[in-house]
């Protein structure tokens, strides 16, 4: 089963999760500026909330790589406790991309909030999530 990991990050929080997931699935996590070069069965896609939405780079990535995505598996960090799944699903639906209803989410450090998050526990949980996905999808 072909698997890839992509992420968008501004301050590094989502990359930490991306790297944890990538280690677990035996890949290297790459930024969304790196397009998919072939069809993948599972794409782990990491994003965050900025001003109540996802960055345009994430939207563009889904749009431009839609044909190469079997199932999109969302993971995200934010300060509010709100994941990006709804936003991702909305974009994915526009381009006919299947999105797994299960996702991984954890807090990400922002300003004075959630210092040191994601922490080791978050990263361990992300790895467990990745294992479960690979087992069940
Ligand atoms: C400019 C800016 C806007 C943000 N807006 C939100 C927001 O609307 N909702 C939220 O939950 N978190 C918000 N955050 C917090 C980020 O989602 C959080 O720090 C996240 O972990 C950042 O991930 P990154 O380090 O991968 O970029 C914002 C952060 C920044 C820098």
C-alpha cells in the first residue's frame, strides 16, 4: 500500500506530528510544496487553523493532487481545540477526494497557550493513530 505524508506548518508544531507519523509509516514527511508524483492509497495530510481557517497552500495542494489521493487522512494542531477536519473535508469534497472520518488532533503551542505542545505524549498518540490507520484502511 503506497503511503505519503505531507504537512503545512508556520511555526513547526504540525511538522512535529508529521515527522512522528512518517517515522511510523516508514516515510519522510514533506511540505505541501512537494506534489505527489504518483497515486498513493493513503495520504496523511497535516494542517493547522490560522484565523479560523486552513492556509491556501493546503487547499491548493488538495486541488492540484486530487487525482493522486486514494484516501486522505487528516491530522492537525491548533490552539483552540478545534481540528481542521471540517475545512479539509469541504475542500476534498470539491475535488472528489475521499477523507477518512477518523483523524488525529492535538493542541499546538501558540503565544502563551499550550507551551511545549505537541509534547511526547501527543507524538506517541499520533504514532498509535498512524498504526491503527495502516491496520484498518
Ligand atoms: C497567525 C495565526 C493565527 C492563528 N489562528 C488560530 C485560530 O483561528 N484558531 C486556532 O485554534 N488556532 C489558531 N492559531 C494557532 C495555531 O493553529 C497553532 O499554533 C498551530 O499549532 C500552529 O501550527 P504550526 O506550528 O504547524 O503552524 C493561530 C496561529 C497563528 C500564528
